[in-house]
């Protein structure tokens, strides 16, 4: 994101006898979208680049109630249909329409080093952002509803970057704009972002983490979400040994060609 302005105009005659200047409060913003990479540039196969993560089991769509049934102790209280319960004088539970979820939630970790005092690797951050853009496009082309969440904030805003999942034709443009406006540093840990965001995710969502730093807090956050039943893929762009988290598919990306020794 680049900005220019205000504009200063200078004019004069060819002999230098007269000169004038004027300032105009004209401002322009140039938004540069992240570079889209080929899957080969990330070291990923063209077919199922993240493995078989498509949801194959039937889930309940909480927005579509098709009936009620008698309550059983294992039913969550939020599913109790109180109006039907009042009519029948016995606890009734909503029955939801079954659906197959195809939602991809991309979590982007903007940290390029474990500790903040180590600074920022601009090339690595650019590669992380490009990887997020590339896999958002891949997900949308594969029929997923794609959402984006980052531990950084867009320029001129104080809130974390957050784009709910969608599969409309405009979604890729929204993803690209969100990524283009990101500042190149984090304001919190990605583990914290995962923790505060996943309660809003649809059941059956696949979580895709794109990160170059292997933190204990990140592994712990992913493990909690795996225990809740989410499918999780970690695309790891770090140059060290890829992390290991039980139940999480870790995919080491191709090393950054702009990193010395990469």
C-alpha cells in the first residue's frame, strides 16, 4: 500500500524572473496485490495440494431446521427448541438439515522470527502473504468457501484482519485487498487469533495455517482445535525442522529462493 500527496506545483517564466507555487491537498493511494505463486513454487502438487481435506461426512447446518425430536442428555442446550418444548411440555431438540461442509479458513502468521526484537524478514513476509493469496485462489477454484484471518492489522486500521468465509465471485478480490493492506508485522500471536476465531467457524471447517515460525503457543492452539474435530493443515515456510502436532498435517513448503542459502 503506497500513498502520495499532497501535491506541490511550481511554475515560472523561461528567464527566471517570475515564479509561483501552490499546494493542493490531493492524495492518492496505490494498492498492490500480492504476487500469486504457482503451486510448484511452493513445492506443492497440482492435484490436492494440501492433501485430502475435503469434508466427506455429513454435518448439521444450524441455519436450516427441518423438525424436532425428543431431547436426549447428550444434546447441547443451544439446540433445545423452547417453543416446541412449551407446546408439548417435554424437552424438544431441533433437527437440522444435513450438509457437507466445504469451508477453508486460512490463518496467516506474519511473524518471520520467533522473537519480536529480531526484526522482520521482508522477503519472507511477502512470501507468506503470497502463499495465502495463492491458496485462497486454489481453495475457491476447488469449490470451497474461503475465509482469511491474520495476526496483523490492515494499514490505517487497528483491528485484526478478518474476512469471513465466502465463495462468491468477489471473494478472491476481497482476499487480495485484505492481504494488500496488511502491515508487515504482527500485533499478537497467531495462536491467540486461532483461539478467538474458531468458535465462530462452521462445523467441518478445514483450518489452514500458513506460518514460518514454530511456537509452542501455536502448536497448543492447533491441538485444541484438532480435539474439537477440525481438520487442520499447517503449511510451514520456516527454514528449520517442520513442527509436529498430533492429528495435524504439516506440509513443508519449498524454501524461499530469496533467502540466503535457500
